[in-house]
C-alpha cells in the first residue's frame, strides 16, 4: 500500500558519510545512512543528506553540508553505527523500569467551549463531547472542527499527559491517560458521562478508556487507531526507532514539507506546539502505548456504542474493518467506516465532514454519505 503512512516514512534513501583523520573535509557517500557516534551524544555524529520518497512526489533534503560535518565530527578515525541499528539495540534493552505506576486523580489541562445560553433559558440537551488528540499534538488540533459543533455542544478539548498544558504530567502512559480522563469526566461533566472523540493516539486512549470505564462513556467516535498488525506492528513495537525518525524528520523538514507529507494545509501554531512537545521520552512512551491496545483488548469492551473510522489515504482500511467486526461481536451497534479521500489527520483536512460524522454518531443519526460502511 503505497499510501500507508508508516511505509512512506520508511521509504527513505539513506546515505553513509565518513571522513578520515588525514583529510577531514573528504566525505564519502554509500548506500546506507550512518552516524559516527551514539545517537544520544548531544553534539557528535552527523549526516548531510536524506531523500524521502513520499508518493506521489519525491522530496529531497540535503546536499553536502561539509562544514557542519567538520564542526560535529572530530578528526580521529571513527567506528560507524547505523542509526537504525543503534535504535533497535536500545529498544531491545527497554525493561520494566521504563513503566510507571498509575497515579490517582490526575488533573489534566483542557479547554472548554460551551454554547451560548439559550435566550429562552433552556439548557442544551446534548451531553458534552471530550476530544483526544494525536501524539505530540494538543487540543489545538481540533480547532478547525470545533466551529461546526460549538454552537450546540459543550466541547472539552484535552491536552493528554506529557503534552502542552499537561506537559508536566509524566510519564505518558495509558494508565495515567485513562485515570486522568476518568477524573475529568467524573468531576467536570454534569451527570458524569460524556461522548468521546479520539484520533490516532487519542483514539487508542479512547478505546482503552472505554474498556476500563464504560460507565463514563456515552459513545465513542475514533479514527486512525485500529490495532496494529503485520509490518505496522513491527515498526510501532520499536518505539525508539519511531521516535528517532520522528525527531529527525521534524528537524530536517521545512514547514511546507511537514504539512505536505501529512496532506493538510499548513498550521504553523500547531507545528510550533508540536515542536515543544517533541521529546524522545514522549514519543517512545506514546508509540509503546499504541501497541498496548490490541484486538484482544478491544474485544473486552462492553456496553459502549463505538464507531471506528479509517482515513482511506493513510490508515489501514482492512485492520479497521477487522476491528469493527470485533466490536460488533459484543455490541451490534458498533460500526466501522472508511472515508476514502481522508488522510490520517483528516480533522485538519476535512474539518466540516469530520464534525458532521461526530454529530451524526453522537445523535444516532445517519452518517454522511462520504462514510463508506465496512462489512
């Protein structure tokens, strides 16, 4: 699948750069990308070119930045360590000390958008909707969508642990995220129940939240969060590798390249916030959390009406179909859809359609025609 986001990320042309003590300015290029020092070294190690194949177009980053290499690399001979080899080796050394016990009653940051008071004094009949963003993002991710819902619904836009307003709540984990959501819904939502919308990492959190706290969830609209299988699972199961690629791409891509790869119009304020959130620790823990939500854990969800949606241009349609079947086995009201021309972050690409889908699912009405049912 040439449009797959993980496969695209790894269809890279990789280079080797080396120099010798005799001629530090001489740089050679070969067929794999290598760094000259361990990945964690703050100043040493370097590269001068990268080419990404991102269908349907090719983006070339790089050139020979010899001065940068000379500034970063000492003149003595060096051993080569591939970036991927380093990251894979370090991933295999992860142990139970990386996990952290669940903390009670975490107070996460959120932004609340409430409808204007009814002129006749009537309260809104709609229960609140809680929105959960993707990895490294924040509540601003939904700012294109909320104008289509805020006149009728009480919207609660969360910053997940480790992100933006909740940056100091560490580490990010499904335990901490679901505990914080439980506390939020129980204490800040009238009636103690809410509709939940989750995208990407937020979708995985939402599925786990529904499994652990079904009594707090009125309905769930999630997208881009079908449990991983095959090569997707292989990559995501190596969170240091994924985190390293994420950080590198963030440093090497221009604003236009970054948003072009995602497939949406530039959103500079959100990109800046994502830069602030970027850290190897957050990315590693975020990707690890995604692997904890499996088909088996999804099958344990009870008494929650769930729709799972695939963005047809980026997400796994078949895995979304299978997840929908598993959900429907325990609750026939659950469904799976694909929006064929949607990318992964399609709340930014097609915000009005995204809002229409959320509204239809929350209200129990017919989904928009662009939502193709997966059977």
